[in-house]
């Protein structure tokens, strides 16, 4: 998939997420997401950061967190989550076509589509909804995620398995096979155990064991 198509997928993904959030009653915003310790509101607010933050914004957030990546992401999301829900939805819509990326090596449209689609599932699946994710968009995000060494590193942490999408032409890895929709591998590679019920194959128990260790 070329970059223009990936950016189109990013824009569509943000707009779909905005539509999902716009339809939620107030109490659903405070429900837990698939991200441990993060509410639906926290995750939604986090997704608004990438399309708006410039280098200076990220440097300020890093300084506040004293260089701790996880703390930076968590604390910046919590601050942004103080905005009214309508404003969070508006930010997603108004900046859906933004091509800004964090100032880190390898950031681009593939890592951005991975981020948007993973967090969309964090929200939708936690609410018992089925998000609309195009398999080819999920596969584009997986290409970035498989190369990532921090903070997840699936190539190392899930070594010894072969992952095969059942809804698009995508496969990676060597070993015991795991089959499922491409979107479920976004969850698996980012340590979301909600992926398990969507996956099948002799490698699944090995994946569970590695992620439980």
C-alpha cells in the first residue's frame, strides 16, 4: 500500500472513531478501555495528540515526564482528557487529515494507521461494539508494528510463531501458525489479550504463555 492510501486510511479511521464516540452516552466515556488503567475518554483524548502535536509539544511532554516514555503518554492523555467530550470528537474530525507524526525514527503513515486502528479497537471492543476496520489498513499498520522494537517488539517477544491473516494477503514470522483477522494481530502484537478469542491455530497457546510470562 502506498503512502497516499495509508494516509487516506488514517483520515477515514479518525473520522470513524469520531462517529463512534459522538454516539456514546456520557457514562460510556468513563468506562474502562482495553488499555489497563485507561478509560474510553483517556484513549480518545490520546488519539487527538498525534495529529496536532509538533516537535515542541512532544519535547515539553517529555520534559514533564523526565524522559519516561510511558509516563509521558499516560500523563499527556490524562491532561487532554479534561476537555469536554464534544471537543475531543471535534478535534478528531477537524484534524483527521493531519499528516503530523511524532519526532521518532520510523514514524510515518504506517505507524499512524497502526495507532489509530489499535486504539479504535481499545474503545469499541471494550464497549461490545465491532469496529469497521479494513483488512488492508490493518495489514499496513502491522508492517510498522512488526518492525517496532519499543515499546512492544513483537518480533522478539512472539518469536517461534507464524501469523497469518485470514481476511487479507498478509503473513509474517516462522513457526507454529496462528490464524485470524489482521485487526486481531494489531491487538496481539500490542499485548491486548482481547485478541485471543479472534485467533486460532497451534501457536496460540504459545503466544498466551509468552505474554503471561
